[in-house]
C-alpha cells in the first residue's frame, strides 16, 4: 500500500459512518482532552498521581466500557500515532542529556537494563511455560516482549518527579536500550517459531548493529542538522522542521533495519551537546560553529510531547481487551511478579558507588511500566504463532500487563512520594529540636 492509499485508509477509518454532529462532538472531545492533559499534568506535579493513569481511564471509558469508539477501526491511525509519540518523546528527552550525565549514568543503566530484562523475561517464560503449559519458545517470546520498560511512560514520569539528572538518565537509557532488546529478541523468536530454528549468532549481531549503527546515524544527523539550522531558520514558519528531520532519521533507520528509537534519542543527545562536539572534534574540520536549539524550539517540543502523549495513552486505554477474564487475571499476576522482582533487581544493579539517594532507588523500584513496544510486538506475534487461540491469549495478556503495570506504577509513586516527604519532615523536626536544645 503506497502513502496515498494509507492516507485514504486513515480518512475512511475516521469518517466512515459518522454524521456531522458526531464529528463535531469528536472535535469537542479532542479539545477537552487537550485541556485535561494540562490539568492532569498539574495534578501529577502536586499529588504525584501520574497523568497517564487518567488518560488510560478515559480511553477505557471511550472504548471497552461504553464502546463509543471501536479501537479496531483506529488500528492504522493508532500505529502511526504510537510511532510519532515515541520518536518525539525520545528526541525531547535526548536534548536534555549532557555527555557528562551520560558518562556517569551509562554503566549503571546497562547493569539495570540487563538485570531487569533477564529477570523479567526468564520469570515470564517460566510462568507461561511451566504453569500455563504454553510452548516454551512462544513463552520465551512473551518474556522478551515484557522484558523492557516503556519510554513513553518512563520519560514523562521521571521528568515530572524532578529526580536527579543521574537517576533520570539511568531510567531513560534503560527504557531505550531495553526496547532494543525486546524488539530484536522477540522478532528473532517469532522467526524461530515460524522456521523452527533459532540462530543465536544472528540475534546478537543484530542487537549490536542495531544499537551501534543507529547511534552513529543519529549523531551524524544531529551534526548535519546543526550546521544547516541557521539557514533553515531563514525560511518562514520553520519551527517544525527539526521534528520533521527527526522523523526522517527515525524512518531511515527503521527502513534499514536499525533501531529508529535509539537514532532519535542519539539525535537529541547530539543536538544537546553540539558545543562539546564542535570543540572536541568538529573544530578541526568545520570553521563555522553549529547552531543550538533555542528556548522557543525547546518549549514547542515539550508542548508537542504533551499533546501526543495525551492521545497515545487514550488510545492505549481504548485498545485494552476486557471481554475475556482469564488474560486479565493472569496479566495481573504476571504484573505483580514483575514488580516484586524489580526491587532486588534495582538493589543488584544500583550500587553504593553510584551515589543514588534512597528515595530515588525506591522510585526506580516502582517504575517498571510496559507500553508501546510490548503492545506492538504482541500484536505482530499473531502472524507467527500457529495456534490462533494461543496468539490471542498472548496478545490479550500482554495488553492486560500494560494496563496493570501502569496502574501499579501510578499507585506506588504517590505512596513513595508521601513517605519521602514525611521522612524529610521528621528529619527537619529532629534537627530543629536538637538546635533548640543546643541553644
């Protein structure tokens, strides 16, 4: 299907069977959602109740509860929306990461990513294989699908929690790298299910090339864009050209078989550290100092991320399957197991030498949501699993884990925040009492 056919399909999907009054109502709801997104963000900053939870609840009301919207009719639009949201979230997080923070955070983030992925994937594999009696390769595939964390949930959460730069960077890198592991390993196992043959050398080679080459392309793209950005700004209404170029970087990498997500993150990191790149490397080659992103552009990217995140999580809520109780119950059990494992994983991966405050380690233990990558991979797996019922069970269970992981994440964060605030109050009272005694 070419691009014109895709656009026509989206238009038909949205408008088929809708009266002008209903289209007007949809537009009004879109406006209300934009207002609600800012309100929920404000609630999160004050009450520590993640805004994504409210957005998913709205999606549940619109989709599986009232059936006012059929998510199957929006599948093509939802896939595009999901990819666009992920690209901008990763890029916007990248432009806030300095090389110094990356240097301090890279080793602990790799330890956390590897430990969490292995423990999570193995735990899900054993439960689905030994307890639910699902084929071992299919079970391992499901474990890999649920092994990473969701960038679209993690990044807004750590930003709004105002964690230290090091802790935030660790969690952002964990989500980005873990998604690469999930995508490469899950797709390799899907091919193994289809061909009944697993090639481990090919799997590790794919992970290495996907990560390294995508990073290189993203950084080179940032250098090229920074060198021509001043010329681009001379064009009228050019403020959206930077996000457009990020989409090109993402799409080219995906087309070549590399990780578009890692490339988008690397592009943002390159733009954030362009002065350092110029002084250390580019100065010998290029005379002109590359341009940096200005405050107006950064504010626009943040607003775009908030807008797209709003519609993405409403769509996630609409896509949750509530008609079968078994995947819901099993999904809740798997989610509880993953969060129980997260505590020792964080203790194992984050050492005393990393100098992470105790309350931020507790936040790290509570932040293990699943999202876009898991949903897409679970949907794709239907084409590879021979038994249709097993494929639907895997997909619905993964959707259930996505829902419950975000709900549990949303419950734990306010509890930890209140505990941390009460500890600080007690410490301040204790300190003031000692001061009065000394006086």
